[in-house]
C-alpha cells in the first residue's frame, strides 16, 4: 500500500510545479499604515491576486533589493527608481483603513511629475514573464498612458480613468497586462495633460515553460508500476 502511495505521489509531483509572482506595492512613505499590505493580504487584478506583496516607500530614491515572491521566498530581483514625488487617492481611505488589499494599493502611488513614475527591475530570475502595472489617481478623466515597457510603446489603458471611489476594481481602465517579456523590466511613463502616468504597483509573473515529464521519467514510473503489480 505504501509503495502504491509513493508511486502516485511521484506522478503528481511531476505536474505540480506552480509559477511564482513578484508583487510590489508603491506607498507614499513607510509610515502610512493604511497603504501597507501584510504578508497574508490578498490583492491584485482578477486572475493575478497574490499574497506576500513587497511594500516599497517611493518617497525616497531606490533601490529596493532582493524582493520576495508570492511564496515568501527571497529572490534576486531589485527595483530602482529616481523620482520621489508621491501622492494618494483619498477616496480609497475607508476601504484601506478596513484592510481591503486593493484599496491599500490604490491609496498611495508614485506620481508622474517631472520625468514620470519610471522604474526598473533588474536580476529577474524568470526566462519569460508577464507584467501587470497598476495605476491610481486623485482625479477622474483621461486615461493612463504613454508608457514604454522594455522599449515598446506607447502603451495606454482603455476607457476613462476613475478614482477608486468610483471604480474599486482593477480592470483595463486602471491596469495593464503585458505578456512575453524577457530580461529586465524597464517602465517609462510620461504625463500628457489629463492622461496620467502614475504607478501604484506592479507584478512580475513567471511564465517560463515547465517541461513535460520526460520519456525516461514516464518509463521509470511504468517500470515501478509493473514491479509493484508482480509483487502482489
């Protein structure tokens, strides 16, 4: 019986590897309790929700080194930024005070005054990845846009941007999903009137292909099954 259980566990292990995600929440400063996410707080766009977000106070120039991933493990990834202007969406206050994760992300953000809310992530340990950018604002109207991601742009949100109090859901109006990325993540945003380039947070999702079980491994499992059958 024990050998049968071990065989089943070995087969399950071959297909049970799950991709990790690095999630970063830009806060106005380290002292804003209602902008901080705890390790167990779940937040993110639908389909990308994760725990173990990194809280990064962006009122001081980076970098923030060795970010943790969604499993709580320390990675080699580092995020850096130059501009230190910050702002917040006051309409997210009530939910942020109540501990709503997405409200805490929207509550504080890197502002786009001057050179914009640019940032770079280096030493990403994923061969390929998807990035999700989260935006926030203190005024509705216009869009989020004029972003260049790894040299490709401009990339913009769709629809009209709104404050959290009007739209508390992460969707195509206040976040961007960019797939098929490799190497460093370099995000450069430029403000254009009512079209803003603020950054409230981001995620990097490992999309490196997980190899299928090799023929040798499958033959090995088949041989184990045959031996167990003969021993019955």
